[in-house]
C-alpha cells in the first residue's frame, strides 16, 4: 500500500491535518504510528483503512480485505455480539459461525457472545472489534490503540495476531500510547508531527527463540528477560501431547 502525496483536512476551511504524506507499507511489514495527541495518528490510520478519503493525493494498492479496529468500538447498537458479528461475516460473504467461535475462545469472551453490545465493558466491546476485523484473513490490519481496555490475558494475544497476519504476507499498521509496541520488535516507526509523517529506518532482522519454564516461574522470567532488553512477544500455556 502506498500513500502518494496525501493531504487531508476535516473541513474545507480548516487547517490541514496531514500534508504531503508519501509512505509505503510493504506486504509482510508492520509499521507503528507514533506522535503526540492531536498530531493526526488516528486520521492516518483511517485513511489507510479507507474510512476517510484524501482531500488530495492517492492511496494505491490497498489490499482487498482490510481489517479495521478503531480505538473505541461503537457499541451503541441494538444487537448482541454474536448477531453483530454474523452480520459482519455476511457482508464478507461468510457464514462466520466457525470463525466467531474460534476468535471468541481465543480472546476469552465466548460467555459474552449473547450479551447486547451496549451492556459490554469497554474491554469486551474492544474484543468484538478485534474479531470483526479478523473474520476474513486481512491483507491489511489497521489497529488504533488495540491494547486499550483489554485484560492482560488478551493483551498477550495482540502481538501473536500481528505476527500471524504478517506471516501470511499481510501488512499491519498500529498506533499505541501504552508502550506495548516493544512487543512488535520487527515493526517500522512512522512519526506524525505538525501534519507530516516521517518513516524511520527498517529494523534489523531478528530471530524468535521459544523457551519453556515452569508456570510458577513465568512472571519472574518475563520480568528478567524484559529488564535485560529482550522483547517478550507472548506468553502461552504449553499444549500437552496426546
């Protein structure tokens, strides 16, 4: 996907929110959008996802399937989580039953599928937003503050989901103000300031090494690894051999 001299403002007489953006996000690449509040990070993400259209310029080669997760999922809707996700799946041309069950189990909210969206906590509503973006494997996954409101168990899933999208050749664009981007060690940095976006250098290639420790030692081990400068991507339970 390529931003080609993209300009955007919210009103014809308003100042430009973004000016002359020229960026490329390659297949299999992750970029983290950083910048102060009000700098235009969310605007850039919405342009990438196709929620907004440029006032000038072009966004080219956007993948056909885009998964979009806004910072706050619009939960003020008269549906249960399951009904909403089924409608979303149908728009994608999917039955969606198996995909909904899979992601509900993985994100630990299967017991809330038949609860009305308006009664869900912010974290549970955010999980619905994640699931709707993943019902069809996205060629581009756009995440605006994806860790916001999530419980610790689900927060650990986000880097794994990003890694899976990238491994399939998809691209991921993500913003974050909680410092969780350390869990995405291969990501590029896009810095937004004063209406302009500057891309950082591509990071050096890294290797992922898995190790297993006793469950009682997991918390201490993670703390030691992070204090030593290592990126801990995920913590998961070992699957016993049958």
